[in-house]
């Protein structure tokens, strides 16, 4: 947001908040992760290693107890139902979390997803899974439509933003 002629970016550790649980399924996922990582945070699911944890949990629930790298999961997403379910679960949790952050911060200028994980998931974020979870806010569901979600594909966006902010400070 802006204050005068300057952009203000509030400090935050949003990835370390507690993992939200919206369903029985997500409670089982949280409990699975909590066996190795007490007090699971959102980053324990919404990261590259978190994606691998989701797959391990889905595999465990299917009685297979298999672990795979994020790259291997993504490579088999069109041929392996467990990999597709992993992508859908990740997308649903991401959509719900981004929706929560939108209600907290009211980003009327839009939401911008950036980073390697977001870029790898770009084709899957257009599925209904992300959008439905993003908008699923009860009586605020219609309100959520005013927040467009964009993907930043520029690997240097953070550095460019920092440079622009430093330039603002000089003036």
C-alpha cells in the first residue's frame, strides 16, 4: 500500500502461522505432519518440501507409504492419481490461505503470486480447485471476486521491487 509517495510493505512471517484446518481431510494431513514437525505451519505444506509431505501423506492414506521428490511428483501428475490428488490438495490449501490473506489485508490492487513454487504450479492454479477455495469465505464469497490473482513469472521481481523502493527513499 502507499503512504504519501512511498510504497509501504509491512513486515510479516505469514508462512509460519499455524496450518489452517478446514476439513476432516486437512485435519488428518495436519496430524500426519505433526508427527515429525510439531505445530505445523502453513510453510510445512505450501513449499516444495511441503508438496512432498502432502504426497507422502496421500500415499500413506492409500496404504503405499511412498515418498517422492517434488520434481518426480510433478513429472507424473498426468499419469498418477496420487500425484494429481497431491496437486489438487496443494492448490486447495493455497487457494484457501491466499483467500484468508486477502480478507486480512484487502489487497484491492490485486494479489501477486511469485516464486518458483507458484511458477511450477501455474498450470494447475487455473483449475477450479484454487479458485473455489480462494472464494469459499461464507457470506464474503461474492466479496472475494474483487481481488484479481496474478502470477509473477519474473525471477527478478523481488530485486526490482527492492530497487524501486530504494529509489523512492532517495526522493
